[in-house]
C-alpha cells in the first residue's frame, strides 16, 4: 500500500483464504494471516508475541484488521 489517501476496496470475509497472509491496516500491524475466524499476527509489546484481531466485519468495539490485498 503506497498511498493511504486512496485505499483500495477492503476484502470481505467470504473472499479470504485460510492460511494466506494479507496486507491491510489496524493499530498494531500491516500484515496478518487469516485462520478462518480471525487474523493472526506478531505483536511487539515488551517483546514479540502472537496475537489475534477481528476482521472489520466482526467489529466488537476494539481494533479490527482491514485487509486490502493478499501478500
């Protein structure tokens, strides 16, 4: 993603492929892997650890991942 002013159309959940990495946006990462339910990614907070984040269609009031393209 080169220009955040002109973002591409987000990828809906029905079009995601399990086990594939996607580039997108959220507060803590720009790449995440779809596991069929949530996105998984490495997060740094006093060291690296595995974390998960919801797809934007499953917004629960916290941070969500908005995927734009498959890596």
